[in-house]
């Protein structure tokens, strides 16, 4: 790999800074989809207005030195299709947590997420020089689990009955990928 | 309910008294082994004033979260601190953290007793469904104590800590309310 390799531009997508003016409406629409919201967070879901989404972007901007947040944009037409972020960074121990999602069901299963994941992992290991990346998801997110495992993540922790949704309990699942595993792939 | 629910067999848990307790916590902070077992933040000695500021900064915890002093029943001596936070309310989960700063009280059941008091609070006052914790895989003493309290191994996060040039796993454990109740009934 040469230093000239593009970190932020792939074949299908690019990793871009969030652009509140352009993106707030799109992201507000995603927050009205309970299935989407329940895949990305354990917090009670709620629909957010474009103005509220903009406030969140401002908070991200303020937190710029503690988290690395990217909008995922389609190379074809530059529209917003998702996000990927690294936070909970411990520089001492070389670890961070990855969260990512593709916002609209129409954009899933098309390889956007797969490419974005490879790009953010390259950023995490090649630019931030981290030792390991963790990810947290839920038993019911079967698709997300498969997605991460296919990229080499291993299930490390199963927190029994952590999540209570729709009248039943689901395990919380922690996955991890070490730099050595990523390099050998 | 005659006896305070904050009271165990060896210790009682109460509010931090920032004036008196800060100097003691500052003394513990010189013990890097204690710090490294307790927390993954880089070890550093702190002054009493810094300890006080840290407590005050922690004021914005979620409802139900508590940060408590662990004191001996016999001499009313501060020997450690305990924390229950990271509470996820709709789901009923919380995270436990505990440290015994006074080394002479290590390995004698004081930490175990304090954990049991915290679990009673978590399950009978907050009505949580489960309590989680994480601990360095090398901290066998703590893991034994947590197992004694009923915590079950739920997994290992590989190489999460980098200490003295070595990669160390972090062990994750959890206890469900029903498990805790069974232990309590068996003890009665």
C-alpha cells in the first residue's frame, strides 16, 4: 500500500465530513424508520426533526478530537446513504468502537456498506494506528452480525438478556477485530 | 427493613464526604497497581483537590446511578469506592465498578461484601434486570469475588488493555435478577 492511496474515496462510496445543510433532511427521514433506529442504538427511539439532526451534527463537530465521524456518500450521485464512526477511543490501549449504518433499505445489499467498512477499517488501522476495533449490536440484528463476521470480526461477549424490546429479552453482542486479523485478510 | 439496606456484614456504603475522603483517595492514587486494577484510564497521582473536582464533575449521572464510599462497620474507615452507572432504563441494565484502595483489606471479603450491597440496591431499589461488569483477565482475585457473588462469565474482549508491554484481555461478567434471587433464597 502506498501513502498515495485514497483513504476516503472508493469505487462505490466515499467517506465525507457531515454536511448539515445538505444532510439534515435525509437523516431526519431515517429517524422516522423504527427498524433503522432499533438497529443503531439501545436508546429509546424517537423521530428527529431536521433541526434536531443539525444540532446533533454540531455536537459531533465539537467532539471532533474524540470521535471520527464520516458521512457515507454514493460516488455516483454524491447523495447521503449512511454514516460510519469511530468513538470511545482509548489512545493508551489502542482501541475504539465502530458504529455504522446504511440509512435506507433501498441502499442495502448493494455493497455500499461492505466498501465503507473496509475503508473505515483501513482508516482505523492505517491512519489512527489502533490495535483493535470493537462493535456492539443486538441478537436480533442478524444481518449486521453476519456483515461484521464476514469482515473478520469475532463475537467476544454475549451479554445475556441485555435488551428489552417488543416484549422480549435479547442478548447484547460485542464483537472485535484485531489489527493482526485485519492485516492477514 | 430494620437494618439499613446499605449495610453488609463487613462494610456499609454511604455518600462520599468530599472534605475528609478526598485526601485518602489522593493517597490511593499513588498506588499504581490499585489504579490499574480499578480502571483502564492511564494511572496518575492526583491531589485531594483533583479528587474533589472529579466527584463534582460526575454530578450529571443518569437517574439511579450512585457513586459510594465503602466504609468498614468496625472502625467506620474508608477503604474503597463503588459505582453503579451506565444504566439503560428501558432495558433495565446497569454497570458495576468497585475498588478497594486500602491494600490491607484486599482478599478478605470486604470487596465481595460491598458488591453484595450494591447488587441488593440494583435489584431491589432500582429494580434492574441485570448488572454487568468488566475486569482485567489478570485480576484473579476480583474475578473470584464476582463469581462468589453470582456473576457469570459472558465473554472476553481480546487484548483490550495494553499494560507494561503486554496485551491483556478484559473479562465481561453479568448477573441476572433471577440468578441473584435464587442465591438469596438459597442463603436464607
